[in-house]
């Protein structure tokens, strides 16, 4: 019987891509960089690749945070201080808390029927500010942020630390819901959870990371849960 649901945060419940673009644009302008769509798109791709290297254990989080800007600025021929840009960007990002369509309604509907837990990578100060401003903390029994847990998704150690914090927890009673195949789906699967991939963009599956279920919008999740 399904009693626990773990939700990813970024691009699962909160619209990270939109928040990222807004925060980056504000930060780049203060450092004299024109935040054109091409520049923002290039940062986005570089950032994703660096976080994937973190997931593979090839970089530390501290390296990711500055290296993504180092690589972008090298391509642009810019001489900005990557750490200073990162600090300003994250301060702006903490103010961004727009919802993925249907997220708030979903949490309201599910919180009375299931034990909801948040499982997210990222900086604690950024994520907690966004969660508080979005006013969704009351829907969760636990907030698991990688910086606080001491491990990052998809590491099994991250999930096992989460499980240990839930009295009497049985992985067979839980589902992991997230948008990232490499982080949420691979991590949840390797930790013994059933997984549901939120694919709002029509992306291709990876043959080595197959979710148990797929939805293309959050409003499809309640019907799926009824079958579990």
C-alpha cells in the first residue's frame, strides 16, 4: 500500500527554469553581461552538465557553483568574478518561487491522504527561502535538502538518510516523483523506491534509467496513485 510520496522541488513543484532565467538576468546585468536568450540557454546547458558531474561524483557542490560560471565566462570572453556572480545569482534565485502548473492544487489534495516528503538538491538557504515564500512547507512531513542531509541525489546515501528519519519507513510503501531521470529516477530506483517521472517537455527516455511510471502533467498523478 502506498503511504509515502517523495517529491523533488525544482521543475517538479516550483518552476526552476523560469526562476533561473529571472535571477540570472538580474545578476548578469549588474556585472555588465547582456542576458540574451542565447546566453541564458548556454548557461542552462552548462549548469545541467555540471550538476550531472556532481551526481556522478566527479565534482563537489562547491566546484559546480563556480565552475558553471567559469565555463560560461570563458566562452563569452568575460572577466567577471565567478564567485561574486554566483553569490548574487543565488540571492536573487531565493526570491523565485513560481509554481509548476497544478503543483499547489496537487499538494493540497494529497497531503491529507499521504505522508509527503520533499527531497531536493541545492543550497539550503535558497531552497528554504523559496519553500517558505511559496507557503508549501505545511504540506510536508519532512524537508530533505542535500546540503543539510550531507549527500546529494542520486546517491543511495541521500535516500537512506531520508528513510532513517521516518519512523518505521518501508521503501515498498513509497513513490519518488521528479523531473530528473539522472537524479530523481535513478536515485529513487537505486534506493528501492518506485519512481514516477514528470516529463512535461516530451523528452526521450534513457534505456539505462527507466521509471516505473511517467506523467506529462501533475494533474495526472492522482489517477495514477489510485492504481497503486
